[in-house]
C-alpha cells in the first residue's frame, strides 16, 4: 500500500483472489498478446465491471458485460482489478 497525501493507492490484485459475490472493475490484463486478446474478446477490458459468481473445480465463474462466463484460474490470475 502506498500513501500519497490523503490518497491510499492499493496495488492491483488478480481476479483469481476475489471472493464470490464481489463486484470489481478491471484495471488491466497481463500476459502475452494472444491471452490479452482472448480475454478482451469476452469483455475483460479496462474499466469493465466484473462480478465473481463462484469458483468451481479450478474455474472462476464471473458475470462480465451481462454474460456469465467461466475462465480458468490461470486466466483469472491475468486479470488485474482495482
């Protein structure tokens, strides 16, 4: 955690660490170009609102842009949220 004057700046955390029932905003997507394109094509873009629905057998089930999708925990680790 970094404190600048009256603002606390939290470092981004991966989507894979967010608890079910939580709604967050995507800050960025890390990884190779193909990974970023794949995640971007299903709605994981900067400032997109994502709700974590549940975790099931190594997959993270989320709602993004009104659609429920399941992504692997490894891909969820590439999505950084603020």
